[in-house]
């Protein structure tokens, strides 16, 4: 079966711009989470959606937002990009949040 | 807040040697999950342990969940070059600390290097 698909794979943006990242979870998976991975901070939780509802949000500024559609696909948006937002953004899906997550290949965002 | 700590941060071994990484949580966990991330790749789910004292094996990999459900370990016997990568443990948030549904607390990972 198809895995978790994230688009785009790579992205270069300039400071002040905004960006939207997309995630298509495994068919049937209703829980979708987003993580930011950097060498300095490791894997940091951004938010989790279940059946279109954001159930949890990590300690990130309001510039980071997301949503989930009725088909479970999810998007995250970062506005007013800063250099420190450069990272690998990972989406992960699970049947429910009680099971292991399947991660996508990630979107590597570089802010210049 | 809830924390998951992992040691060591780095481990360099010669092929054939054993490897162990340890994970400790500041709170009791309902389950512990282990992931592997190859260089340049993304985390891949390896296993989930749920029961106190549980031990599970996957070929050369042995996973343990502590009796108090606050610690876990991953042991690899006779490492191979294919074992190279970063191994992460992760635990879910606990219900008595507010809404933590769907949130995994990841350790910083142990980066394993294997010399041929």
C-alpha cells in the first residue's frame, strides 16, 4: 500500500515569505502529526489532527498553522519565514494515535 | 514537562560488536515506540512495547520495556553496516497532563556508526 506522501520534497524560500507543505497519509489513517527536525533540537512536535480536528499543538509560534481535510490529507503553513525555520518537516500518520506512526520522506525547507 | 532522555548520543562500533541504547522517561508511559532513521532518510517505525517488563525480538534486535514502564532499551547483537542510523525512542503523552493525544515525545536519539 502507498506510504505517507509529502510534497514538495525540497523548498527554498526567502525570509518573510510564507510556505505551505502538504501531506497525504496512508489510506484509512485518521491521525496525522507534524514534526520539525533540526540537528540542534531533534524531533519537535508541531501539531496533530484527527478527523479534521486539531487535538494538540506543540510549543511553536502562531506563524505555524495547519489543517486537515475530510479525506485526511493535511497541510501545514508557515508565515513570515525566519532563517531558524530551516528544517526537515515530517508528517506522520497512524490508524489512531495509539499505534506506531508511519513517517513521510519529509520536506526539507531552506530559508535564505 | 514530560521528557524522554536517551543515551548515548553517539556510538561507534566495529562490525560484529554489540550495541545498546537506553531510553528513560520522566513519566510512566502507556507504551514505548522505537524508530530508526537512516542518514538522509526519515524515521521508520520499528516496534511498540506496551506491557510492563515486555521483551520483543526482531532478528538481531532485542527491545525491552522496564517494569515501571519508564525505561526501555534496544540491543543489537553482532552489528552490521546495514544497522547504521539514528535510533529514537518515543513515548506518548500521559492523559493526566492535559491534552497530549497524538503527541509523541521523542528522545534525542542514538547515532550508530558501524565500521566494517
